[in-house]
């Protein structure tokens, strides 16, 4: 490695969360210590092209004060992960050079779901975050909830539907078994994209149709009247849980606008839970993390119902890192600053790569 760690921030992507990723990348670039890291921003366009974002790179090198609110997805076409892995120049003029570690900041499908993680494994590159299995399970809400139930973790009741089957019959089941109001969600999406609260049959039919725009698999979930509690988990073997936070939505539920636009939701950090319940939800978050074979980082979202106690709702393997995002704020409240958090994540990436590279069948190349 060079004197500074050369870290690729991989942002943008093909999913509906493309714009969220661009904002997240700026927040991470601002927090990485320029004395320790040379940040190389690589953008993925919505049509799948990989670009070295040279304008963003110049802004990063000029200092945090010069960074915009979101990186533009523009620049010179790069050659691909094979060239990243071998350290050859990407294309004439990019000057990307060798890479030490990759930080995927790709929310949603084609980035958070194990696809990019698999490419990075093939390229033999250290990368931040969960591996292929955990990323895939953590993205797919159907697989995730089945893991929760298999490991004895309580989760809200849900029903699953696949496109091409009878949507009206599915709506009938939802009304009969879950009741209205309920939530309808794409199985593979985050940031509340495609999520609708349906109060009556007409809204339910529309919600099913809307969710199917985003994914072939969708689920309907019972509405929980309770408190929304989130816990950040960091590390592996054993993972550590932060203090819990609590969300008081500014809208009818904690939607995309609350998370990334108007910031109307109230975030209580730490949550005003008593000591016993705080310990309980932190332990539950670690169990959910381990149930889904996660590594390095995830945010675990739970509900607290006065009658049923804590219910695990979902895990997020690439949680938001924007200034108003819960994951870094929870760790800050737990004594880990934003720059320290990023340092630890990079350390975990190198440690896992070294640990896995020594296994039989994982031959190293000659570089």
C-alpha cells in the first residue's frame, strides 16, 4: 500500500436509491481523514456504466469545505473490476492506479444485495460491509424474515406475493389474515422506496401494483402500533450493539421524505427506554445480525409493542451515512465518532480479506 490507504467510494448505482447513494458518498468523503486516506470516487450510472468521478476527486483533494451536497455521476469510463484488482490504470487519463479497499455505498438492488460484493470477491479486493450471503439475505425481506423465524426471533406477521400470481386473491388474504391498515413493500428495496400504508381495499390494490413496479416479490405486513426502535451493530465475532435510538415519524410512517428530504421525523438518541428494555433490544439486535449471517455493520430496526414486546422488523446492511442518518448518530452517542467508525469499518475489511484469503481453494494471485 502507499502511505495513504487508497479507498474507492463506489456510489450511485442502478437502483431507485441512486440519489440517496450520491448524498451518502459525500458524507463519507467528508469524514475520511485525508492524512490517512486517498479517496477515489467511482460512480455507477443508472444504466450500469462505471465512471471515475474526476470532478468529485478534485473536490475531495481540495478539502471538505469544497464538497457539494451530492456527487455528480459523471467522469471518465473505467475499465472494470479486473483492472481495479490488478492495479493497472483504468483507462488513459483516469489516473486511478492501484486500489487498497472498496467502500460500497450502493443502496438497494445491484449494490446492497450481494451482487457487487460478489464482484469484489472475484476481484480479490478487500471491501467494507457484509459479505455475499449476508448482503443477499439482508436485502431480501422475504428471506430475511424467514431467517428471523428460523432463529426464533419475533417479527410482524406478513404474507408474500409473487408477480404473475393472482393479485386479487393475495389482497383477499391480506384483508382476512392481516387486516387493514397494513403495509405493502417490495421485497428488495430500501429507504422506504415503494412502501405504502394501505387503509382500505382500494389503497391495498394500488399498493400491491405500486410495489410490483419495484420487485417481482412483494410482501404485506401487519401494522404495528408501537414504538420504532433502531440499533446500530458493528464488528463481527462478536458484533457490538450501540445504544438504541427511537424514531417519532413526522408523517404517518417513517417514509422517504422523513429520511432524506424534510427531516421532519424526531430522532431520540438514545431512546428513552428503561435499562432493562435497552439491554433487551441491544441483545436482540445482535441476534438478528447473526441470524442473517451479517458482518461488519448493519442497522437493526425493531418495534416495541406493549403487549408483544420487541419485534424485529428488518436489517439494513448499508445503512444511510448522511448527516441525519441513524447509524453514525447512534455510534456517536455510544462513544464512537464518525471518523473512528469509518476507520474501524476499513480495518474490518482488511481483516476479513486476510482471514478468508488463507482458506483452501482461495488461491491468491501474484501481486
